[in-house]
C-alpha cells in the first residue's frame, strides 16, 4: 500500500508542486517589490539630508550588500535564539551597516565613486 503525504510540504526536485512553488515565490517577490516602490513613491517621497545621503549610497549598497550580510549572519551563528529573531537582529544590524560602509568607505574610493 502506498503512503500518502498529508503534511503538504514541498520537497523540491522535478515535480509540479516544486515548480508551482518556485513560480509563486517569484511572483510574490516581484509583486511585493512593485508595491513597496509604489508606496514609497506615493506616500513616503520626502527629501532631507538623511534621505539624500541614503540615496547617494543606494546603488553601492545594492552592489555590495551580500558580503556584509553574510559576515553579519556568520558572526551571529553562535547565538541560540529563534531564527525569526536572528533574522530581525541581522536586519537591524546589516541595513545601517551597509549604508554606513557604502557612504563612508565605498563612495570615498575614487574609482568606485565614478562607477557608483
């Protein structure tokens, strides 16, 4: 007799549920990005010294955030807390750190400043 998987997990591999989940995940990511862009464009479109500095470093953050996030999360490996709290803590540390490194280090390098 064949057993039935009743826990509804997507295991992965070459299967229709895995393909459906991959497409759904991509759709949700793009939709959330478009929604956030529209929200910030329409409701949170302000300009001051802080937002101008953040804007100046935004592309540098986009280009160089992966190694910063990996370093922060690797340093957090010994922490024994729930993953969702570790994720929130990593975000609270990584986001300001990315912008600080971009603005005060990366944009001060002449060659990178021309590109970024």
